[in-house]
C-alpha cells in the first residue's frame, strides 16, 4: 500500500493545501518518503460537515452494527501486517516488539468496546414508572454528543492515536470522528486511517463517520476545535497543547467539553517497611519503570520520595547502580529530545538539586540518556518548578526528614494521573494520613507496583485532577471512557411506540436497567 499523503475526508481522498512536510526518522534525522500538507480551511469544514451528516445516521444504528464496525477496524489493522509496523518503526524509533504489543492492545481495545456495545447496558437506562398525573413516567439513558474532534499522541502511535482509545470510545458512544493526525508519524496515521475507511465501507457505515486530517500548523487543530458542529474534543499530549485547546473550546459561542490528558509526574512514596524488606527489588523495578519506552510514558514515575535512613541510602546506591547500566533508546522526535535536555538543564539549575548519576550514552540522533537526580524535602518544597514533568528517562529522588515531610510533599502536589506507595500492610496503616492526601491528588493509587502499566478494562481510571487532565471525572482508558462522549437524555410521558428500544417496557435489547430503583433485565 502506497502512502498518498492525502487527507481522508469520509470516503474521499483530498490534498488541496500548498504546504509540504515529511516525517523524520528520529534515529537518523533523515526525511522519510511521503509528502503531507496542512489541511485547508475548506477541507476541515468538509470533513466536519460530513461528520455531522454521518452522525445523524450513525447514532441510530443498533449497537450490534456499531460493534461489527469496531471489530472490522481491528481486522483491517491486523491485515496491514508488517507494512504498518515497519513504517511506524521508521517514524517513531520505537522497537518492533513494542509496536507489535501496542497494535495488539489497540485491536483488543476495539474488541472490548464491541463487547460493551453488544451487551448494551452501558447506556445506563433508568425508568421511574408514572403512578398518577402527579407522578409522570420518566425514563433516562445516555445518548451520543455528536461529531468529536480527536488529537492523537506522539508517544503511542497506535494505542493513543488514529484508532486508539479516544476514537474507539467515541465511535462506541455513537459519535462520528474527525481525527487530527500527529505530524510526527503521518504515514502511520494514514495507514490506520485507511484501515478505518475500509472497515466503514465494509460495515455499511455512512460517509463521514470517520475522517483523518493532517497538519503541522496549530491552526489546523484550532479550526477543528472552533467549528460549531464539533461537540467534544479528545486530546493526549502536552500541557501547553491541551490547555490551548481547552481555552479555545471554552471561548466558543457554545463551549464544549475537552477531555485532555496532559501529562503527569506520578510521585512514588517509599515507606520504611518496603525499603527495609525489599529495597533492592524496588530499586530494580523503579529503574525499569522510569526507563520504559525511553521514559516517554505519561505515567513515568518522575518523583520518588522517602525518609532518610540506612535502608534509604542503600536503596539510593542500588538505584544509582541500576541507572549506570541502563540502556539508551531513541526518543520519538527531535523536538521531544530537545525538550528533555532543556528540562534536565532547568532541574539542575535549581537550588539543592544534585546529579547522582547517568545511564549509558547513546549514538542515535535523538538518544535519550537516563538521568538520576536528588534533592532534599525542604528544597523541593521551596521550589515551584521541581514538580513539573520532564518527558524522558529521568527521575528526581527526594530525601525527607520524616513522615511529616512526606505528607507535606504530598500536600504540595498538583493533580497527577497516579501516585504509588511501596510498603507493608503495617506501613499503609501507619501512613493513612499520607494516603488520604494522595486520594485527592490523583486518579489512580498503586500499592507495591509501578504506574507505567495501564490495564485496559472496566475498572481502570486513567485521569486525574488538573493539570493532569481537564476533567477529573473521566478516564481515557477502559470502557468507562465511553461516558465522555455521551450525555443523559430524559423522556417524560412518551408512548411505548415512540420510546428508544432501551427504554421500552418489554426491554427488547435485554439490557440491565434501573426500574423503580431496582436493577433488572426483565420487562416492566
């Protein structure tokens, strides 16, 4: 399959722009074949107009038809075989094994949402039957918001990109999607976008249910956000990018929700029992977590706090030894590599921050060298920059004078995606005040594990308070992500003939419903 460099506007290929850009191999700095252009204002508008037209049809399709569409997307992605993996390797510098695993995650995520649709109970149908003229018959369920604009991530070119969790959950909710391709891997985006196009055609979906727009210019993305027919935004990326999109969305004549995941430092608190009983094991696991994917995970543990002790100093020595032998990988883009270097330089300029050690040096064009830094608790608390995310393979350890220092560190934190505690059951009880503080700071609390693994399932929460995300109530991973792109609609005193199937008395979809306060799959 040849890379065309064209925008996918529904079922139509388009290339009206006069700009020109190419993907760059981050390992070599060389341009990759395939020329792309920024979408024109007319192309953006056409994609969104088609999305609105498609939405009016797609939202009414039975869940089983939408499920088949999602499954076909997965099948078409797998049908790309090595073509997709090879192109993605060249555009991102990520190794084959990582991308094979990410493709599997992407496809399994689509299958999971398909299963959710076949079950149908996600619509949260609620029925309060009317008893008299004074008590009307009231029935409620979730309905899709409308066309959704989605911005893919740089660090997960498959699982958080064109057919990633945002797209999968928006399509599952019954929304049409206008996807803004990431300019760092445009060829990968086109291949997956064309897989979705083929799946839409084979599943009989309406023209415009999915479109893919290219563009390096911020204006391309802003045009999507500003368009009055777009009803929600999904974004994964930097704080600067996510905040700019959010600010545009809330300034619209009709403000819309922006579900932006913007990064996190993911603090880790090592309690005395863990340091005493398995400090060496934790040192190895932490080092691996920091350096996984060259530190380019939004869940990378970037802060590690513990009380000073002999066990803590032994742990610090063990971590340093682990870092010194850590391998160097290629970072995703020259821009990300430069930002990593600038972030490290800023940290090292702060009072009290010391360089403990580094990992091996690399030879690739954007090699990310691991850095281990250290500061004491009081200097951390006095700084307004040490909490900021440094996207890359580094972490800052914080030596505390005691339990109260750990609590003060936690209280000083902004919102993050995760926080991790390593300790014993006795530690957890003794540090319940610390746990209580962290519950208000993050979306996911981890005990004796590492934050870089984000399971795709029904209970996962991948989100957190601002500035980690723009909506603390939602997750971007797992089936609960579907709720972002839906809203409740209530029908009062409608006849059986005019009610949606999910709310009819005889429950033709055989879904779970809350009827007069009791959950049941039975008829009313």
